[in-house]
C-alpha cells in the first residue's frame, strides 16, 4: 500500500526550503551593502595624501657639458615625463660654453641667495630623481631669467650612468 502525500504537504515542504534560501540571500545582500557603505567613509591614507598634493611643473634647461654629441638630448629624454609629483617642462637643450664637466650637475636657478636661504624644492626634486645629493646642487640664480627656468641640468661625462638609472626606475614603475 502506497501512501500519497497530499499536494498541501508537498507545497509546505518546498515553501520552507524557499524561506530558508531567501533568508540567506537577504543576509548576503545586507553584507554586500554594508561593505559598499563602509567603503565610502573609509579611504586609505596614502590615497588622501597623494590627492592633496598637486602636480608641480618644473621648467628645465638641459645642457651638454661633456662634449659627447647628443648628451643633452639623451638625458632630457630619460628625464621625461617626470614622476608622480613633478612634471618636467624642458624648454631648452643645448651645449655649455666649456665641455669640461666630469660629473652631471643640477643647478638651482630659483633658490634663495640670502645666507639663511637655500636650495629650492624644485632643484631638490630633480636631484633626488637623478640620485644627486642635496649638497652637490649648485645655487646660481639667473638675474635676467627671461625663459623662467627653475633648474638647469648639465650632463657631465658620467651622464650615461644617470640615463641607465632613470630607465631602470621607469621599468620598475611599470
């Protein structure tokens, strides 16, 4: 003798399964909504610091001080486009009057000439990017700065080392 369950009993069983599933689905959706709402109010500190500092444009002059053909052009290409905080605007590439520079040099054209003053932040940023110590930056203000130059970089005989370092830094950031 087989017993058949009434349609009411079968409907009650499937209804309880649906209620169990819908309860879990509601809990899952509430968790997703909570994470979404919390993400609006919590922002990592690094993102906040980066967005506060505006990009800074530095007007540069790159000069060939070693006599190698194209040294200024090669160094300028390696410096471009800048880094995450500084954009370089290289407005002049040329040669120095004397091709006797052994070391690549950063010249600050804006720093303070007063005894208590010092090197500008722009020159420090360029020197840091090249790996040149702050103490090796030359402060030589231009009285008639018609081109509005902030920093001059003079390619010395060691400019190839700086180009290689800049290329490695670019590859590492990709």
